[in-house]
C-alpha cells in the first residue's frame, strides 16, 4: 500500500461508493486512512471511518469521558 495521500479523485470515488456505507450511514473503508471523512451529504459535517482502529478508540474514549462526567 502506498504511503502517499490519495488524490481528490480517489477520495471522491471512495465517498461515492455505496459499498463503503454500511446501512447507508456508517462509513467503513479500510483503504481510507482518514479518521473523520465527510458525511454522505458533505454539507452536514463529518462522520467516523469505522474501519480505522484509531477512530474506534476515539469513540470509546469519548463515550467513557461522557459517562464519567455524567455519573460524577
């Protein structure tokens, strides 16, 4: 796998591929190393690339932080 950043055309191709969207709303692409790619409707912000292990750690950490604050 190349360590170069993918060009805009490749990023757009990945984003538009329905196979990279599980249940139409969860982005899952092992080739895309971004943690926060744009949502399907790009004007709505960003989502999480659930194929990136770092993004899962960030989600779990954020959930633990919220629960800790909630129960203190």
